C-alpha cells in the first residue's frame, strides 16, 4: 500500500491516483457507502454477488435483506435458480452458497431459493440490498 500525501484521503471510488506513479492509472475499488457492517465484518454487496455467480445452479437475480434480532445483525439472501434446476438441486446450491460466504467473507447467512421470476427486475441500477435494521436503536 502506497502512503498518501498529507491532506489526501482514499475515497474508494474509481479515479486517478496522482501518488502512484508519473503515469496515472485507473484503479477500481468498492465504494465505502455500499459497505455493510454485519456482526463487525465489513461486507460489500459485490462480494456476495461474486459468490452467487460462482454457483452454477444459481442465477444473477438476488435480494439481500439485513435485519437485527436481539441486537445481532442477520443477513438473508433470496436468490433464484437458473431455469431447469430442480428444488433438490436448488436446496443443495443454497447450502453450498451459505458455506462459500462463511468461508470467504466470514459471516453466516440464511440463503433462501426464490421462485423463478419472483424477484424484482430493474432497467437501471438494481436495488439489491434492503436494510431493515432500526436506525439509532442501541
């Protein structure tokens, strides 16, 4: 990691980094305002999406729901299976996804298989995260 000049801060956005070298390069990193904190672990929705897309039986249509029960954050992921995938194979894929997320990201999640076509589709940027935690309640 390259030290930054005094007064400069990392924004977590795509842009030029004048410190890196004489020939500036574009760097991409997740935006910090997309980050979720689940039981003390920083989680980016793109990390969850990466794990979903790694499971061949699952489609790219998903919804992440964050809730808090007894002051502990919980994440539930609803994801659709690809066409032609049976319910038994879908259940196996859901369990596999939960294990992948635990192993790679370090959080336990509940994965539910949604009926094909039941999750909202979007023409623009999809709203894939629903945060139902009470704000300011400690």
